[in-house]
C-alpha cells in the first residue's frame, strides 16, 4: 500500500506564492516519475509539471517560468513551488507517482487564488 499526502494548499492573493509538498510512504517510497496535476472546478484534470528520477522536468505552457517542480529522494517528497499565482491557477492539485506500470494518486489539495 502506498500513500501520497499533499500539503501546502490554501488561499492566496494574485501575484502571491505557495509551495505544495507531497510525501510518499508505505510499501514503496521511490518512484521513477513524480508529477503534479490540477483540476479546476468543472474541468478535466491536466498535467502541470513532472520530474524524473534523473531530474528532468517538464511543464505545462501555462505555468512555465512561474512554477518549479523538485524532488528530495532522501525525504520521499516532491515539491511544487508556485510563484506569480493567477486566479486561473485555482484548482485542486493532485500529486502523482509512477514506478513501472503502477501509478498512485494523492487525495488532492485546494489552491485558491483570489483577492
């Protein structure tokens, strides 16, 4: 059994910053790929950023230059630093971890960007 627990969401004003964390525990704690997805109200869940075990990163065009994904393998944790937040970044953010054919999801954390 694998658990992914996200934290760090909340309410922030436009232009502000938040850092999301996702800690893995359970039967597996090392994953080849970590990713963050988000799902705005009434819309589909989309990829925000991903990072491989070697540190290669990819970002959605909408967050390039504003968000940074990183991982700390010693702490079994992946982070998403979000700067210059916009109202359109409002969504539930989900952590995703993959190893081989297996993929796991966290429960999600709400990020609301509003004045």
